[in-house]
């Protein structure tokens, strides 16, 4: 893309899914509560859950359930609940998400969608939204790939898509953990997007280069 000033150009945009490009509508929080309940664990307060948003869900349940077996059971229930919620249309695209993906493609910027969900949930979301042809890559935590706030997902995208410099990467997400991961990866643009899990104060407190009110404002940063 043409480049005329001193800000790093953008060769790759790594965008979070639930809460950023996809509307969460409280379904993640409700599913976490239900999964804990099904595993015989008590409900948690939103204040307990909020700092964990954006993390790999396996890590989230490890924090919420000290017993590893209970944590694994709760995570299995959570995956099942999400796999039911996705085809039911409970996680629709956020306004402007598709046009952001289309404009990135038109400008030759590679795109990667990252998530803290299990890869099976990520696949179900992509199928439900019909976004596979709009993106170059998806990344999700797995056995060897740590989720946010670690930089693994972003750096994996850099390597797999052959990006020449991490400074030319834009990372956008709705949680402090997204912004931490972006900063730790060395990305040149780390943008918090409002309207998801974390309010402006939480995003402002995390390292970032900009805060966007919505996807329309994020698109202006991309331009």
C-alpha cells in the first residue's frame, strides 16, 4: 500500500473475533457461568471474569477452577455451549466488520482473525459468517501455541504469512489482553476497539497506540 509518512505501514492486520469483529451480546459471560455450573462450580462475579477476557479459554478456566480436572470439564462444557450458540446466530458480525475485511483485502493487506476460543468454535464462527474467503489465516490457542496476553498468536501469523517486519503489523482487539499481546509481539499499531468486553478505562490502562470507538473508526486508522 502507498506510504508517505513516518508511521509504520500495514502489511498485516490481526483482528480479534468475539467482541471486536463479532458481537458477543453477553453470550460468552453467560456460557462461562453455565459451564462452571455444569462442572459443579459456583458462579463468578463479572469483576472476577473481566480481567480474564481475551485469554485462551483453557487458561481462563484454569484460573477460575483451581482443580485441573474441574477446569478441563468446565472448558469442555463451554466449547459445547458455544458450538450451540454459533449456529443459533447468537454471535453475529459487528456492524462494519465485513467492510473492514473487504477493504483490507482490496488494499493488499493480509488479514488474520485471532481468538481465545477453541479452534472448533473458531471454525464454526467462520462457517456461520461466511468469512473464509475474506481472510488469509486464523489462529487460536492450541497445545503449543499460548493464547493472549502472550504474543504467540500474532507472531505465528507473521511467520505463516511471510510478513517482513512486525512493525508493519496492526493488532486490534476489545480487551486489555489483546493490547498486551500486540505490544509484546512488537506490532507497530496496537488498537483497542470499544463496544466489546472492556471499557475505555481498561483499554486506556493497557499499552496501545490508539483507541477506536468502533469498527468505522478502526477502518480510518487502517487508511
